[in-house]
C-alpha cells in the first residue's frame, strides 16, 4: 500500500458549521423519527447533550450506564425521562455481552451508535485479565459493543457508528509491543493510546461495514470541562494551560452543547452520505496535522490515528483480546 493511500483522505467539506455550533444547531431540520440510537455515557457532559439533540430530532435513544439509578435521575432532571436506560460497564466484557444480548432481544435495527463514554488520565488500574483500564474501557469495551450489536447495525442498512477520539491521540500511537503498559505506566500516554485506538476503530469498522451500509466516523469534540477531568487536580490543569489559577478556562474551550455538536453531526448529517472512516472536528472532516502550525497539538489528525494498516492490526489484536469479531 502506497504511503499516500495508507491513511484516510482527510479533506474538509465546508459543512457550514464550526467551532461554535451546538448539537441542536446541527440537528436542526434533521428528522430521526423511527430511528434508534445508543449513546454510551449519555447521562453526563457531552453525552447528555448528544442525547438531548437526538431526542429533539425524534430518535428513540437508549443510554447504557454503569451507575444506572444515577443515570435515570440525571435524565429525568434534564427532561429526558422517556429515554431508555440499561446496565453496562464497558470495563467488564461480560457486562458488554449482557447489554448487547438484551438490546438485540428487545429491539430491531440500530441506526446510530455513539461510543461516547470514556475515562481520562486515570491512576493505573487493571481490569479483566490484567488489561490497562483506559484501553480496556475506552477502546475494548466499545469495540466489543459494536461487534456484538452488529446484527442490529446491519439490519438498519444505513447505520452510523461514531467513535469519540480527541487530540489526546497525538500523545501516543498504539504500543503494539506493550498495549497494557506492563513495562511502566504513564497515564497520559495510556490515554493517548486509547484515543488513537478510538480513531483507528472507526477506520477499520468503516472498511468492514460499508458493504452493509454501516459507516463509521471518529470525532474530536473539542476541549470541554466535564466529569472526564475528574482524575486531574486543578494544579495539573493550570500547568497544562487549560485554566488560570482562578479556574477561568482558556479561550477556545467549548460548552458541552458545542462539544456534542461534532458527534451529532457525524451521526446524522446528510453531507456525510457515502463517506466514512474519517476523523472529524468542529463539525467537519479534519485536515491532517500541520506539524509547522503553532496549533499542531490541538488541531488536525496525526497520520498514526488514520493509518489503515495500523487499524487492521488493532482490529486483529482487539479480536484476540476480547474473543469477539463480527466479521471473522
């Protein structure tokens, strides 16, 4: 495979939306009545605003949650009490299988799957057979979920799967020789690897699924202050330049409503018909990272996160680790 064709084509469309657009903006005029959606982590931060926008357009939404009663209370308080909820712990493969089986038993087609839930820069923790928790939760949990839900996605005939990545992908490619950080843990590199995995997952799922009408997209939502930062002390966020000593966020941070916009755009926009396997930001397909730009750390997608060969290799590794592969 030539170097040029080894990565996905990252060419903005000129969508008409941008950094300041909200989830409700991008879904305006979109009719999702009769459509079924799942949004992991759909009861806080970006996930909650994603659910709100999809429901406003008429979709029937299911929110899987590890803290089920908490999720129901939050959704009720947000005026979304009609949203279906179900138990799911993405770090527990048995829980993922149970959720998927129950969903398939109770529903027909699945039109939208938004893999939104995540943990970030968490202390070292092992789950399952010794897996590093950020890779296991952010990637392997969603990998297994999408594969187990494949019959419902295929039945849609026109489904979209949205995988939330971030500029964190720039912190690390996939460490194929040590994905579980057995040789020494670094919370930011572990997060970076997991976000690269989220992007590569979309690349390979799109390749495998498009003949069945299933397209996949990776999304960088932008910088937003949500529960995702719960593991970070304020001092670390100040040192990173995210906020000043008084807690004021730096210019460029988004509200949760703005942060949810790119996910909702990728899941619903008619501009993306016939497209897929690309990394999106600010409600458009992102450009490749410009290494010479002073904003290279925050804009664009690095080649290692849209590399088709790495995407296939990661899929094979994920299938081996989880024992799940809808395309085997």
